[in-house]
């Protein structure tokens, strides 16, 4: 029997308010009303010291422990490898997280940034556990919210949690719609997953003057929260308004390269000393700019058998790589394939340093049906066009 969590919800709202993530009274009312524990069934996976995942369910934990987990300030993994839930295993397991209940501060800060008004309609991409869906339904009424989830098992669990929370949602089998579907255009579109770029189909489904809010990027960090406004001519413009971290959209998720990475980067076309140390990519803004400069590249940090550090960029689609390795306190880069990935990253980071290292919020965004353009202050060396083929 789960105890009443009214006090925990109020405490969560107070912490979010103190942290500056929860601002408006309407959203505070929603946070205090929606029980997060209902959206964690059958359970969660907690990280272990040996890089595995320990399953915890409402049945295996004490009521007090379960409530403490549900209202902790952390993201909680709810699925591994696209199908494994905590209710299916009893011992720690290995796996790759594919669904989670995101950090409450991130969820609430994002829906605050959506700037919704009474009577508006919202399309949510990525229902996940359904917690953010419930907050939206509480704020706007469930008739104003449509949520899309591509994983039918995840959608079913979210649907059950929403019903337990008092929202009489219904599921449309096949296309993953939850809530009360309505025809586009929507006033607002919000993605609770990360995308490499905002699909133009979202622009088409948003009314002129409407807003799209989505996390852009494909790495586990160094991603940016883009907010764009749709124009009468079918384009959308805006900027990156801050840092944000979400799991990638299922259709865009890529498993990190494994195995013998040095073998993958064995046949280089060029080799030289680096101008920029690769450890700069440990910082959020340089990592975001690197993704703009080398879209589609995956970043892997590794240590060789001799103990030397190495950083790899792999772009499978363009069959290119960059291997940056430490040599006597310096760094050398070997590159192979038709695209010199590290050259593009170095140009971006050098220009960023030369202009005073502006924050991620300096990045402007423009979307058309043919191209996504990112730029900082009109600087041609800080302008990236991602054309849609």
C-alpha cells in the first residue's frame, strides 16, 4: 500500500520553485496534484557501482523507499534495450536505457518554457511514462493534449497510469496516439525526447505563430533546447534557449560503437597534431557546437591497452572517422573517409574561442523544408547548414 504522497508532491514543487524551474501558479498546482509514483510502474532501474542496473519495484521496495525514489531529484530509467522492465528481472542486469522518467526539474522547466495559455492545444512527442502528459492534461484539460508514443508497451503503461491519475485517456492502436487526438494545426508542439534536428513535419502541424520546443542533438550531453516560432511562410525561427538532456527519439537512437575501436580507425588518410584539445568536448557548449559542425558523428571516449587516452568520432553514414590520441602530453588526430570530421570541429571551436566563447543561448535556428541553419551572431565561421536530402 503506497502512502499518500501529498506532502512529497508539495515538497517537490517547493524544491523546483527554489531552483527556478517552477514559476507559474498553474504549473505549481499541476506538480502538487500529479503523483509521480503512478508513472513509474512496474518499477525502475537504479545504477550500480559495476555499471549495471538494479531493478526496484513498488512491490520489492518498502513503501517509504518507493516514495523516496519516486520523488528524488534524478532521472529514473524505466526500460532497458527496448523491452526489459524492472518487473521482469530480480537481479542487477546490464543494458542500454531506452525509456525513463526524466529529472523533474528538466520536465517542469521545459513545460514552463513552452509558455502555454488557457484553451491552447498541445502535441507532445514522446509520451514515455506519461508524467509530463499528466501535467499538461492537468493544466490544459485532456481535450487539449495529444501525446504520441511509438513503443506500444510504453504507451500502454502510460495510458494505465493516466487513467489511474484520473484522466480518461484512450489509446489508438497502431499510430501510438494517446489522449483525445485532434486535427492539426496545434498551438504548441513539445518533444520529450532528443532529435538530431526538428522534423519539418512538426512545423507543418503547428499553426503560424505557434511554438515548437525540442531538445536538439544526438549525444548524451551537449544538447540544446530549441524554441522556434512558426511563420506564415511555413518556415520557423528561434534560438537555443538553454541546455537540455533527453533520451534520443527511438527512430534516431544509435548504439555507441563497441569492440576494437582502434581497428575501426585503422586506415587513416591523414595524420597531424591537433589545434584544439579534445578534452574541450567535455564541456557542454563545445560539445553542442561539435555536433553542429559534424552532424551525425558519434563521440566515444576510450583508453588504450597502454593506458593512453583516446577520443573517437565515427560517422557511419558518411563512412568517416577521426581518432584523437594523446602522445607525450600532446594530441594527434588521424582522419579517414570522405569527411574530415575533426577539421570541421576544430574550425567551429576555434571560431567560438575567438569570439569570446558565447553561451549556447547565442545560437540562432532557422528551419525550412530544405534546410536547418544554425548561427552565432552572423559569423560565417559559426554558421552551419544541415540540408535535407
